[in-house]
């Protein structure tokens, strides 16, 4: 399948899961919502690995990459859920979705030199992030959105974006060793363990009422499937293409927030989102 299509499948999976996270994070607390989502993913992926009779690789040379992926997923997603729970979704999601710019920056440290077009696309992405961040002023006075509140949401979103970039890079390097499914499966259990440690540190008990299970199950299935799709399209030179197309998940989340949550959108916000998606599209075409 075309790497762009794998990226698109990833975007729909992440976009749907993150929109659901808006509700589970507010209803259960974002730490517990993350634990519930990761639990579903770990169990389902274990069943898939077992039923598919997946040949497992136990090469210790790449274990550190799997650990980095698992811990990175937990940190990045925890920050994302915290941002989505705080809101506004139409500010947080586009900023988190700008992670490809960080991926290219990380590539620079590995000796990869972007072309002039790629540099231009990165600038467009970052300009879009800046526009979305500035447009946060339009939310001041609405609900509990003070200037300080919005700045903290933006900071959380940027931290999540960077964490996702590092996580995706680690997962893409682990995939040639262990394959897509095994990489996601092992990383998901590590993420779950890391999430449990966080809950223990803050002394929270992961109570998951049955009434929330349907949403948590759907959220976990969408998120886990998205990572499998991401890594399925991350082979060789196509790894960056899949990652940047997948980052359009923010558009899915924003559209759902606009339609279902009725969150207001200014022309400035739409312009910023178009800049981010446009820059990502150019990067994916390279």
C-alpha cells in the first residue's frame, strides 16, 4: 500500500482516538483514561499476536529502542490527553500535529540534510503552529480560558509534539528488527507499565467504571491500530512520508470538535491549520 495511505489510516485512527480522549480524560482524569486505553491496547494486541501466530524476535540489540518507544508513547499521550482535557481542542490538536517538523530537526542531528523545499515546508508548519498559538487569544474570557490557562495548554501541546517526534523515530528504527506488530505490542506493554508507575507516584487508583468501557475499548482499538498502520508504512525512505501524513490527525480531531463540541473557530485558526496541513502535505510529497 502507498505510504501516504498508511499515513492517512494512521491519521483517522489517532484523530478518532484523541477526540474520544476529550471525554474519557475529563470523565476519568487523563492519567486514568490513558491507563484504560493502554490496557485495552495491550490485551487486544496480545490476542492479535497470538492468533496470528506472529514469529517473535528476541534480539537484545534493539530493546532500548522498544523501551524508548513505550515510555515515549506514555509521555507523549499523557501530555496530549492533559491538553485535550484542558482544551481548547482546536488549539491543542493542531500544535501536537506539528511533530513532523521536530522529526526533520531530529534527522538533522543524524546527518540528514533537508532540501530547500523541505526547509520551506517546515517553516510553513511552524508558522501555522505560531498562528494557532496566537489565535488562542480569541478564547480568552470563554469558559475558564484565561491567558495563563491558554499558555499552559500551548506549552503542554508543544511538549507532546516533541515527545511524539522522538517516539516515532525510535519506533521506526525498531521496526526493521522486530516488525510492526511486535514493536507496537512490546511497546504497548511498556507504556502500560510506565502508566501504572505514574499512577502509583501520584497515588491514584485506576478505577474504570463499566459505563466507560465502550469508549475506552474503541479508543484503545483506534490508537493501537493507528500505530500498526504507521509502522507498516515506515520502511526505508518512506518512513518520513508516512509520519508526516499521519500528523494530519489533528485535522480529524479539530473537525470532530467543531461539529460535535461546537467549539468556535476563527479565520486565523483555520489559516493556521491550513498552513500546518499544507506544510505536512509538501513534506509528504518529497
